[in-house]
């Protein structure tokens, strides 16, 4: 989710008034607490490359490096140790200020212009927005489907699926959408046994979108076997509608990644697909 709070002023050691990006500060603090790029990126719901860009952007604002790597772990250098408590104070001050402002409102009223990722606006989002409108009956809502992160500036709030592009807008993770590999029973019946990740190289892939991955790379997580990254081809048809991905898999065109909630909904209405 993206809002309109961009940054807070803070005096840097260079003597100028620096504007630190809130996303950068959150990323820095969480990275210091975990010491792992992978764990921090997963907890924030962003890619490791996005997390690295945020840290680099913050270091550019500060004017010097804040972290050093030792034995595959990240540690604070001297500048980082000095900056870390101030970063936490800024985030705490922002949180406290927001709580104080929220406490002044006896009720939530007004107009809210919402942009929603097009693949969600006909699936997950309708139930959530109906619940919201029932909870806040004095809020007037305007909804529009969006297909690009760059459109976020047009709305008060944008609900996006996947890793958003690097932005000065405030971002907040509102949930995780679990996805899994799926294929129809009839398609699997035509295949030789699939016993390992390596066997996936010979299956037909339905890959009409990449909201869950960088283009061409698919990162698989298994409770016992760990994590593997494989290369998969893009489908001839390209769309931002997840329902088309599901329908193509149901029609036995191959294997692909789908949100688990969509598959459960499909099974409820069409058992056995």
C-alpha cells in the first residue's frame, strides 16, 4: 500500500537539511535488527535488489557508508552505529505523531481515491472494500484499476501486488499472498513422473504475468529442500489478469504459479479442476 507521506526532515552531519526517505529508514533499521538481506527483504515484502537500493539511497543521503559485510552477515560500521539510534527515533516519532493525529478523529469521514492493481480488483479486493465501507459508512470511495506503479501518484492510496517500483511514496506491507505451483489433473496425467525440481525443466509453462517474480526467474521455497531459483519462459500471451493464468492452467496448457486463495475459490465452484 502506498500513501502520500514522503519523508521527514533531519539535520545531517554535513550541515545541510537532509530529507530521509521513510522506506529507507525502515529498511535500514530492520536490516540492522536481522543482519540478513534475505530475511529483511522477505519481512518487508520487497526484493533484495529493492532493499539494497534503499540502503544505498540512504547512505547517499547520509553522505557515507553505514554497513559492512563480514562472513555473509551485515554489521554496522562506526557511522552506522552513530546513525542507528537516530533512525529509530525518527521512526518512533513518526509513529507517535500519526497516533496523536488519529486520536483526534472521533470518526472517519471524507473522500478516498483508491487505485487497485487490476489483477486484484475482481478477485481479492471486492470483499475487503465492502467490509471497509460497512465499517466506515461516512467515507465516500472512488475506485480505479491500475496496471503500473507510476499511476500511484494519482491516488490517495494504492493497493499493489508484488514488489513496487522504487518510489519516494510511503509503502506499507498489508499482507502476504501465498502462491504455489499448479497444474490440472489431466495435464499431469500426460506427464512422466515429476520427482525433483530439475524435472520442471521439461514441463510446459503458463507464465502470463510476473507479479510474483522478476521476469524469467522463479524462486521456489520448500520446507525441507530449501530454496531454488529456476528459469521459466514467458507465455505468448501477456496479461495483468491473474484469472487468465488460472483459466489457461485449468485447460491443461501447462504448469504455472497461482495465488492459493484463487485456487481455493475455483475448487469451491468447480470441484475437480
